[in-house]
């Protein structure tokens, strides 16, 4: 586990939490692609948010499950981890 969530970790969470297999390199190369292009819906993203809240021991911002792209989600999560907000 790193102090920053990576595309590789996000892809693993998508697989374990929502059953969606994504190549992390593809996500990193196209970080602005929408989650729905990868087959991840809002319920799946909500499950990922819950898993991360359990992992890090504090809540993510309330709008975390509304992120539309991997880049937006990683920026939000990683900024939260840095600030501890």
C-alpha cells in the first residue's frame, strides 16, 4: 500500500469491488476516459470509496462517488490523503 493511490491499485479495486477488469496502463494512458467506458457504474464506484475509507481509516469527501474519470477520482483521493481531510 502506498501513500498515494495508483492506477494499478484502482484497477485492482475495480476488479475486486465491482468485478470490472481494466488494464491499469490503459487507464493511465487515458485518464480522462469516463468510468462507464470501463464498465464501472456509480454503485461500483461507491463500493470502491467504501473500501478506501476502510483501508485508510477516514472518510473520503462526500462527492468521491460522483467522480466521472480515473484522473478525477485519483486526484480527489490523493489530495485527501495528503491533507488528511
